[in-house]
């Protein structure tokens, strides 16, 4: 009986050490530091400050009218959020982009989009679907250069600025999350 208790006690002491060692090995193998990041932040369209010709109707924002807009005359939907940890972040959106001629916005964080390279071309949806914000950059509407677009942010308050480009594309919400 004494021998049995010694074996049980030895196992009880070894298992946590082996478990801790295994965790260290996994971290060392991946060479990815474990860093606590802010949790995902969901920003509904109703939280945006909207300027014409962008409109907010029934909890959804879109560009009013039927024509394509330029950055200077597309209005905006500005979403404010705060992060506590510096790092790279991505934006996932709940959007409805029903066709090739109504599936894009201009987008940026903390400043007005500056050119067509900041065009967010959204792949066609069937109703509202989740899509990652990307930038066309030197790519094309079907193969953006920055997909998804990663934003390097410092702790504090930031603004996502969405500018209308094509009508009938609908934006219901944005989710800000640490980049994978």
C-alpha cells in the first residue's frame, strides 16, 4: 500500500511539470508570442455618424441615389471605437452587396480615404453576409492587394471612416478584432 501511495504522489507531482513543459514547447515551436488583445468590438450601423449622401435607414447605412460617387462627394459613415492594446487589427463587416455595380465603399481608419487604392470591393452576397474589409491597392476589384487590410493601431480612440462609392450596397455592422 505504501508503494502504491508513492506512485500516485509521484504522478501527481510530475503531470503539472510535463503539462507546463508541453505548453512551452508549443509556444516555442510556433514562435508566436501570446499577447492579450482587446476583445472583438461590434459596431452597428446605427452607432455611426452619417453625412449625406450616405443615409441610415432601418439600422443599415448605404449611399443614396443611383450613381457612383467619388471620395469627395460620397458622404460618410464614421464609427468610433477604443482599443486598449497596440497591434494589428482587421475589420469584418455584415454587408449586402447584390451585384458588381453595387458592391464597394471607400474605407480607412483615422483619416479620410485618399484614393481609389483605398476602395473596398466586396464579393457579391446573397443577402447580408460577413466580409473582411480589404483595400484594392494595386490589385483589381476581384483580387485586392490588401485582403484583408490590416491596420496598425495604438491604444486609444479611433474612427473607421466609410465613404459611399456605389449605391445599393448595404452596411449593417462592423466588427473590429485583432488580426490573426
